C-alpha cells in the first residue's frame, strides 16, 4: 500500500521538528497526564519514526506508553486482531497511526464506550506531523474552526460548487457541526486532526453532483487522483459513479460490499490546515487541504450528529477549489475565503495569499 510516494525516509529528516510535534501532540492536544496508559497502534504501512517519537514524548510526560504493531489490513474499517481490541479498550489515551484505520469498528466502539480518549491519525508520517501539528498555532486553528462551525450552523441552505463540476444542494434544518480537531479533554470522544469542521445536512435533502478531483481513500488502489470521479446524489444516496479508470476502481470497490448503506453521504467536512496546499495521497492530510471540502460515504459516526448508521466500510473524497454558498451568501469562492472574519484568521495563521 503506497500512499506516501516521495516521502523522505532518512531517520534524521526533520528530526528536531518531529520531536517538537510529538511533544505538542502528547502534552497540548492529547492532554496526557502522569501515569495514564497511552496505547499507540500502527500497522506495517505506518511511519515508525512518528510512532517511536510519540511513545518517547508520552514516556517523558510521565505516562505509560505501549506500542502495538500489526499487519496492514486490505482496507479500512476492518476489525483488528483481538489483542489490539483488548489493549485499546483498557487505555486512557489511544493514538491510531495505522493506515488501514479501525475507526467505526466494534473494537473502536468498545474502546470509546470504555472511556478512552481516541486520536485518529492514520497514515501520519514525519512531514504530516510537522506540517499539521508542529508548525501550526493549534489553538488559533481551533478558534478558526469554532468560527466556521458557527457560520455553518447558522445556515439552512447549503450549496457547493466547483470548477470541475460539483453542484450540490442540501438543507441543514438546524443540524449541528463539530470542530473535528479539538483537544482530547473528554472521555470516550473521538478526536480528529485539527483543520477540519464536519457535519451532515439532513440526509434526504442532499441532491446534485459531487466531483472528487483531489483524492479518494479507501480503496487502497486509489489515493491522489489523476482523473475526476463524478457522483450523482439523490436524496443523500449516490446513484451513479462516472469517470475514467479510477472511477471504475472506485465503483467496483463500493459494489464489492453488497451494502446499500455504503452509498449514503455520511458527512461534509471543510478543510483548513494552513500548511496543506495540495493532495498527497495520505487521506487524513488531504481532508485538510486549505480551502477544500471533503465528503464521506458509508458509516456515519454519532459524532457527526446526523442519523448515525453502520456500514461495511467508509471512504472519503476531496473536492478542490469549492465555492460554498450558505443561505445565498458566498463564504468561499473557488477555494478562496471571502468572508471577512474567516480571512482575518487566514492572515493570523500565515496562509499564503491572505
């Protein structure tokens, strides 16, 4: 599974910066306390430099780190080996670096039900750690997320367009949004990487066309896209998948589950990590490309605050350079925020062009 082509693999590469990012993750984001049990899970596709540095930071903070390495599953949302399920269930803090992440599985739900604070960081390599955590004013990033959340929540009608053909309309009707990249300050709560706000409009009101033109993952055969994948959506369900060779791969993968709920739109997510400017094929990073919008299909977790359902798997796709119109007012035009309040945060975060 090759999702990080071109990544520098020397141990010394960004070594100091990695150490800073790992310490920041443990102390300022995961809020790890003395004597807490920190379980770090990784598969054989993970960047072990990140894994080891995170364990060092946890140990230096007075916690008890345990690293679990296991085989790479063929795709995401597959149950892990039983020892993994047992370890994460007994943890105070669980940091997931496995590329084939196990979010939405029974093991994941069991850990959350038992109170673990879960940080979802699948596929994080050295460069991603440095660019999304180490070199970012994380508290300011969360503030920007809170502003975006409030703007989304105040709106009813949501229109998304893009130069490559996305043309989607939906209604929130009071649905709530969440800042995915919050601090891990609550037991049993999943915490995503900063730089993303997620929600789902009323599912049955979602109609139109989504064109993925940045990245899609899973399936493992995809990642950074070389051609667009066009989805027709009717009442929140994908009814047609069109495009070239990559669209056919995606279509076959979706059909392989024989699960109608895999075609349901699970969430919208706004990406705004200030140092992420283009797709890499690492989906957690790609979901946070500054100015993008991401759509999830398949399982919808309770944290989205929608209808909530379980599916055979979950996949995410990226739309680049979107235009976002809320109640008739443009807040972003072809990937550039035009809302004055949002632009001020862009300036403070040092985003190029603001």
